[in-house]
């Protein structure tokens, strides 16, 4: 190789190195731009998410509207993603577009319902009729011999029924076809006055709240029964009981298979256990509770706020009794409840407010027509409103 050829080779080598540096700088510049764009996009997504999480809506667009011909006495419940409505003349099951899935005629003076997942029961309070239904229609019918005081459904269609007559309370279990599975009696002179029953969602555990005033003092006992293996060797399947002096506990409910809450006049008692529920915590109520509401994960209390005109204070607890939210509101209200998405809906005849578990007032509105019920959907901004004479599917804006 001549000297001239060597010099030419070295020049080419220098050009290649310089080109590689330019390519590296270009790639680095592109990578930085891509990273910056990605970060900026993430910031916009997060900011947009925060905006919608904390945004308060005060209007809505009607996506669809349907006329209704229900009577004023009709009640509405969320049932397996659709709407169960019932009144003195029967029960009707329809989707959120009001397409009828099934209907069942009956005559009841004071119908009320209890729902657990894909099964529900409609009973006549102080009457003798119970209809067990599923998402596909009627499953069974029960005719009791004594006035009905309470019912409680389990997820496979098992139902517990509390009836009472002439100083004796009767507790009976039926399967979804209305066939009797078990029964027992509570005599007032010996045990006390049964106030309420609660059946676990798997139907293995039953709790009874019993009021005793025989000795001149008020005492409530909560008795637990197990119909599985744990209760087979126990007398009457009873696996435990807890007594509370100077306390009336008129309402008890299994929040899940293994967790139960007992709502008393001065306290809420939490229980937990797979076989024999044990008391885990007690929430002392220092003020008079105006409303109690709960779903499968949370429970809420509403107090009057004496320091504010028309003021109220709401407290939300999880199923273990841990405080999750404290929220003030001033709207006069007739009912408060959890929607299916765990948002809190406060409403009266013509207006409503919806709060999230973060304490954000998501929606506030005053309607021209009477408001009967609000249903949430899987979408965060879409709801179904049951108004006087109409059903509206809406999107908040």
C-alpha cells in the first residue's frame, strides 16, 4: 500500500468515527424527545384522572328516556345488574333499558325484599307470603302459618324466616324451592323477644338478636348457630352467644360470609369468624344516629350536626370497623344509601347528592320531577334515574 493510499484509508476511518458520533447524538436526541413526550403524556393522563376524580358535576345529558306506568307505592332495588321493582300487586324484573325479563303477580299489603347476589325474596311484612326469585324467574313460594317479621337470603337461594305469634318466635330455613330445611323456637318467657335475624351469604351461619326485659333491665343477646360441620356436635347447632346489658340491638347483618355487624342504640359491634364468629371491635355511638346504611364492604352513619343549621355529619367505616371517611353535608334528606359502585347517594323527593369514598361531592342536582331511585353503572359518569313517570339513562357533564 502506498503512502497516498494509507492517507486515504485514515481519512475514511476518521469520517466513519465522526458519522458514528453523529448517529449516537441523533439517537440520544430522539430518545430524549420520546422520553419527554411520554412523561408529558403521563402528566396529562394523571392530571386528567385527578381532574375527573375531584370534579363536581351539576348537569347531565339524557342518553335514553322511557315512560313508566308504576304506582307510587312501587319500590326499586338493584338486582344482579338490573332493576327489581315490586308493589302490592307483584314483582317485575327488567334491565336498565326497562326491557322486561320476567314478572310475578301476587297480592301483598306491605311487601319488602331481601337480595343476595342472584337470588331475592319478596315477603309480606306481618303477612304469610314469601316468593323466592332468581334472575331467571320464580323459584319457590312459601306460605307461613304465622306473621312474618324478617327474612334473610343467602347466595344459593336459601332463606331464613323469622315469624312470631303469641309470645313465641319461630326461625325457619328453606331452600330456594320453598322446602323446609330446619326450624326452631324462641320462647319469650324463657329466652326473650327476637328482634332480627342474619344469615351468612353461604347459609352456614345464622345469628339472632334477642331482647330480654324479664328482670326489669334491658339486655340483648346475640346467638350464633352453625349448620356446617362446626355446629353438628353442639346443642341446637349453637356455637356461641354474646350479651349486652342496657342495650337494644334491633338490626344485625352479615356483611360477608365471615363478618357481621350488630347495630345497637348506643354501639355497633363487629364480629368475625369462619365457624364461630367472635367479637372483634365495638364502635361506641356518642350521639344519636339518624341513619344507618351498609353494603358488602362498608357501613355508614349519619348524625345531625347541632352546630350548623340543617347540618349533618356522615361517617363511613369498613367491615372491620375502621373509619374511612368523615363528611359534612347540609342537604335535607329522606334516604341515604350505597350505590353498586360504593358511592354514597343522599336524596330527598326532588334532589340528590352523590359522594365518593374520597369525600368528593361528585354530583348535585335538583330535579323538576320526583326522584325515586338512582342506579350506578360500571362507567363512572353514567347512571340511571327513576323519576316520576320516566326512566332516564344519563351521562354526567
